[in-house]
């Protein structure tokens, strides 16, 4: 379970403080598929970075399975991410000098997995890239590169996958394919998926929604950490589940 308790983020813009994310308390249950939506500058990628422990909040706490990651040192935080969190980014971030297979195997080799080769092959099969295992990123299409990145995110079988605009650099057909794969992973593995997207249609494939504007929640089907519903700003409608 992911819990955010009064989490906020403020940075300095020149000599003035700029609040990117206003205090937010929310719980994402195990096995939920959540879409965080909003326009550019709404704070959605900042929120994902805080959940991932890639950034520190100005105030509040982020808990993953009851562990307050805001209190962890860098080594302990890296260990927790390696065990519990897989990442998918808009621009793939594959290692260009490694093949698709090698990109997927790297996290397992770092973790000391003894069956990294077989598991990497199975993961590439899972995302439909069996015949592309020995191709380099430059030899793959954008959609294929993102599928490699998705297989890599699953390398250590994490209970949580965080996806930051994973379809943002793809055409609509490949974007839909990535979303279909995320839904399949969610349904077959029970993985908690937190997706950041500006595309409302793709967000509709998720089970729950959290919409941000100017760093504030304006719509949500999630619930506050304390158990109550998140109030909707300005009477904004809650999307159907």
C-alpha cells in the first residue's frame, strides 16, 4: 500500500517560493491501477517522483508498505526501490550499447538473481518481443523500445510499477498497446500501477483517478488516508470507475 500524509512540494523561483504540490493525503491500496491526470505544470510528475522517492517532499511523509521512505538513507531507499518499485518513463531510458535482452537482464544481475537469463527471456515474451531480444535500441521502433522498458520494469517482480507518461512519445496505436500491456500486467500479476498521463481516454482504462490542477486535487475516486473521500474542488465531477 502507498500512503501520502500531508505531502507537499515547494521550490524557490528566484526569491519567491513556488508551491508545485499543495498538501495531499491519500491512500493507494494494494493492486490498484491509478491514473494521475492533469495538464502540464499541474504537479502530476512531481507527485510520482515523491512516491518513487526520487524527490523529497517539503512537508509530509510517503509510506510504502508502512515504511516511511522520507526517513530512509540513500542506500536503504535504493534497496527498497530495487525490491518494490519498477519504473517506466516517457523516453524509455534504455542503455543504447545493450541489446533488448541485456537491458532487461541488468536489474536482475545487479540484484544477484541466479536465473536472470531465463527470466529476461520470459519477460520479453510477455511483452511480445521474443524475436527482438538481440536487437539494440537503435534497431527498435519507439513502441518496441517502450515494451523493452516495461519488461525491464518487471525484472525483479516489483509489487508497484510507476509509469510517467509512458505513451507520451508514441503514436496512438502503440500507446494503446502499452496501456493494454499495463492492464494485463495489473490483472494477471496483481501489480499496483500508478500512471501519469495527460490523456483522459487512456486514463479511463485505469480503476481509479486522481486529477490535479495547479498542484491541487480537483477530481478523485481515491480516498484520503484517514478514510474519507477527497473533496472535489469547484464541484468537479468524479469520473466513473
